[in-house]
C-alpha cells in the first residue's frame, strides 16, 4: 500500500472533518462525557473550516481515500 502526502484541497474538507470527529469520539470518550463530545462533533463543514483546511492542512491518501491529516 502506497501512501501519498499532499496539500489539502477544498474537496478534502468533509473527509478531514469526519476524521476529526471520529478521533474525538474514539479517543476522548474515556475522559469526557457524551455532552462535550457531542458539542465538539456536531455541526458540519463551515466555510471557515474549508478555508483553514485549504490554507494550512496536508492529507495522507491511500487508494484514493484521505486517511489522515495534519496542519502546519
């Protein structure tokens, strides 16, 4: 399996958001109750988030799927 690291584009925003939400729910559930987890993961992809992702993020991609992300 080859992993490509590249600059994020607007079309990656939903995948980045989904990865973030999944990470919060899976990794923080042992430390926080459902209420704050729900607050942190509710909503959707805003124009502001899209702008941040396009300007500051890199993604890892495998088999045409975004599998991770990082900001500078």
